[in-house]
C-alpha cells in the first residue's frame, strides 16, 4: 500500500467515525471522489460502522 493509500484509508476510518472536522472531511472527500475504488471502500466502511454501532 502506498503512503497516499494508507493516508486515505486512515482518513476514511476517521471520517466514518466522525473524528474529522468539517474542513478535514471535505479535504479527504475531494481526494477520495477521484477514485471509484475509494468510494466503494468508504461506502462499505460506513455500512460496517453503522451496523456495529447498534
């Protein structure tokens, strides 16, 4: 995994757990939306976070 991929993965984890500020969220999303793979990853991460938070 490249450094950029690792940084985006950590950012996604923080995003779905509401650990980012508004500005950090938009910055991360602007990078993630460039890649279908990252969008799919984010969607699955969000679903898992919602499922296990219940």
